[in-house]
């Protein structure tokens, strides 16, 4: 989205901390209607504070772009930034917030993934066989009486069909 | 724009039961150095009551300069006493992500898109 009115830039404030120096560059699209670096500033090594960079006073553009680079092995923590600008042909200066991902002031509690110990007690059944509520018929070991009759022969010696000769001893 | 999400760590609280003897806690992060290393040494989880009621103990997570620990990764480690058991009930770490964290060793930088002041 382009805008017809041009702004002139005067100051940049950066809320940061830096373990070593760094570089801040401001690019604009004027003159030439192409984004180009117009200002280069050195970020000092510092604890967290608002560092103010005074610009030339002639830097202008429809659009601006801010870039921050740490030097060497340094670390920069950037908490916020704003730019002091005046819209031409007006004469009112104002701060405009530069969109920087926010760092919350509050700490957030992050639960550790520890399995929860329940507050309630849980019944754990012991492996004892259950006693049933109902009575169960248990047959006694009595041999069953057969339903059928079975012939039982009497102990009578049968009469043979042919006579059996018997030797009778005779006195001699 | 190229940067990672780095969090700062303020403190850690642990609820535990260790009636036999003291346990220990260590806290590892990957910054500085981009490798996970213990950052607060070994902290003592003091022995708790013999009736096995839990203790809650809190340790600050700061470096030698008193600054909050930082990292893209972290993990706590709890060791039981050599002579007994330790029950770990719960734990919490207080964190906040840093909006823009630029590490020069990784060539990171912050850059906005072209912005109009909106007029």
C-alpha cells in the first residue's frame, strides 16, 4: 500500500540490551523511489535501556525499513522500537511505533510433564477368588442305579445232554 | 528477518516426597553455546518427613550474574537418593519468550518490512 505524503525522520528509539556492539540501519524509498540505506548507526554494548539514535534530519520517504544486526558473536535482545517522524508539509512531529515482536513483562508458569498423582485413592483388588452369593448343587459320589433289569443266572449245575459215565472202583 | 524464539527462565518449583534421604535437581538449557548443559549446578532436594507428606521447593534459574537463564530448549532432571526412593508429584517452570533475540554467531538480524507511517 503506497501513500502520497512523505515523512521526514528525526529520531529512532530502541529498547534493547546488547552484549557487544551492533548496527542499526534505516532504509527509505526517497530519493529515487527505491528502498536504500539512508542512515547507519552503531548500537553500543549495553544492558537493557532505551538507546536513542539521532538521524540527519533530512532523511525522508514514503516508506521506511529498520534493520538491526549484532556484531560478531554478540547477542541483542530487542524489546521495542519507535521512530520520530513528521509528515510533510506539516510541522507536527510524532512517535510512530515500529512493529517488533513483543516480549511479555510477566512470567508464565509452564507445568513440567510429570504424570499426575491423583488426590483420590483407588481400590486395587487383590487376587482372591470370589465367594459366590448363590449355592451350587454338588452331587454326592453315589453310583447310579441302572434303569434296566439285568438277568442274573442261578448257580444250578445244568443237566448234561449225554450221560457221563462214572468209573466205580470194584474190590479185586 | 531471521531469528529463533528464545525463552528466559525465572525459577523452577518441584513438589516431591523423599523420606529416605535427599534427592537432587539439575536444569539444562541450550544457551549459551547451543548445547544442552546444566546451568545451575546440582541443587539438593532435601529429605522430606517420614510421614511422606510432600515438600515444595523452589530454585531461582539465574546465571552467575543473576540474569535469568535462557534457551530454546530446556529440561529438568531429578535424581532420587542413592539409598531410597523419591516421588515426583508435580513441577512448574516460569518462562517468558523474548520477542527478538539476535545471535551474532548465527548471523541473525532483525528487519522490518517497508513501513509507511500511515498518512
